[in-house]
C-alpha cells in the first residue's frame, strides 16, 4: 500500500482524510479502500456502473467538467480501475463478500481533473453505490504521487536504457478497426504519447518519435496471457496481461531528447494506463516486473469471460448478416445488438441495459427483438 502523500493531512467530520496537493498538479493517482457491508451480487459489467457513478459525482460539483469528460476529446484525462479484490463468480453474477476490502483506483491526467479531485476529497461520499451493492469508503490514499508533466520529463534527464512494465488488467489497442492484443513498442508508446501531447503542453512530433521507437526500442523479455473481456458499454475486447521489458539500442543515443521522452513516458504509464478503454478498467499498468515465479493454474472461465465470448460470437454472426452494407456503421450495430442480447441471456433487465448503454428503453427493446429474430433459422 502506498503511503499517504500531500502537503498536509486533515480529517473531515466523518474522520475521513482530506488529501491536498500543490495547485499546479497535473498528474495524481488515488486508491480507495472499499468495504462491502454484506454479501451481495454484482452484474458482470459493473465497471460501467463505476464509470457512471464517478461521472455523476463530477456532474454534481462541476457540470461543465462532467460534460467534457463524458462527451469531450477522444483522449480522456482520467482513468478508472475495476474493483481489485475477490469477486467470486456465482451463477450469472459476481459475489461481493461482506467485510472484504476492495481497492479502486482513480487517476487524473490534467490539472483540471486534479483540482476537481482535491475539491471532491473535501466532502467525499460515504459509499460507492452500484445498483444493489453499496461499498463503504474506508480510506483514500495516494497511489501515484502528485506531479506535473514538466517534472516528469526533467526527472528523466539521466534516463535508463531499460523499462519494465506490468499490465494488471486486460490491455489492447485499436488497429485498423480491430483489437490488437500485443505490446509492440510502437503501439505502447503511441498510446502514451497521445496522452502526453494532449495534456502536457510539451508536444513532441508524433511521426518522428514513433519512427525512433520503431528503430531503437527492442523487447528484452516478455510474459503474456490473452483473454477476451467485456469492457465499455458494448462489444468485447481481446486483451493481454503480463509483463514486458523494453530496452534501447545504441542507435537511440543519436537523439537524447527521445531517450528522455522514452523514460518519461514509462513513468507516465501508471497514471494513464495502456491502450484503450482505460476509463472502464482496462490497461491498468505498473512499473516493474510484477510477475511471480510460480504462476497459479489457469482459472475456469468466469461469468465475465463467458459474457465476452458470447458478445464476440454474436457480433460475428450479426456482422456477417450485414456484410452487404459493410462499414463501421454495420459493425457498430452488430456490436450493439450482440451486447444487448448477450446481457439479456444472462438475465439482465432491458431497463438496466438501457441505463448502462444510455439508450432509450424502447430502442433497446426493439434491438433485442431484432437480434433474437436474426438468430432464428430461415
């Protein structure tokens, strides 16, 4: 557990710590310790609920910021993890254990979000509510220390020629309209550079840096597993977990500024996560090689795995049926139908699905009927 960091520590009337950091902070990570008061059941897509709950907290304090985070730029200035703790598959749901502690990580990637977090901590709510499950907020600590992009860059003047990263949750990239579940250097550092250029105010030429990465960054060792997960509001994602070690070739020395950026982006990784859908729990990344020597035996497929596989299966069926129309629109509709039908097959209500997908109830109901009809033999 990281130690509490900040200029001072105070307590609210509820004896919860208020964390304070410098006003110029652009990057900071928090970890919340949550406790279930009693046994309860979560639906497999609860990460959508965490995302919605947090954005609703933002909306209650700063509606303009909420609108920006929800509808704004493609690069989101925050990340949200799933729940880190025992979630036991139970039928079509995940069982939360009463008295058990769960960790939940939130990071800010811009000064505006960091300032909002500081304000929110002054009156932090007592619970995180996810449909029928309430999790008490027992504590909040700094997980990634407050800093700025400039400080991150300057601290890497004596940059290392190696970088070890561990991917704790499924990680994937978008490539040519599909998921790409491999940590090729150019994909990984493109992911970090996009965030850096959007939020740091210290932009680097993307084409030149990625050409340097392609030429100079090599993989020293890697240990990965892949899985298919349901993430975000619709569709499924094929992602990887594990660890990788990158190194620099001698040719990298010809551009010391890029060497420094390589190291700075590595330090950025725990804040921004890796790949896409990092606001729904994917791509949680840490520095170092965190893979143990003795790996546990592969677990049986969970309800989350089964849901993701079913969504992928249905998406393929519906996409092939719409092959003549083609294009991104056809794929998007196929993913929407697949997500709705797969979740209905797990017993979720149309009302709950419509709320998660932020779609009108009647539209979700119509799509469910169309999806069922499409599966019927001619």
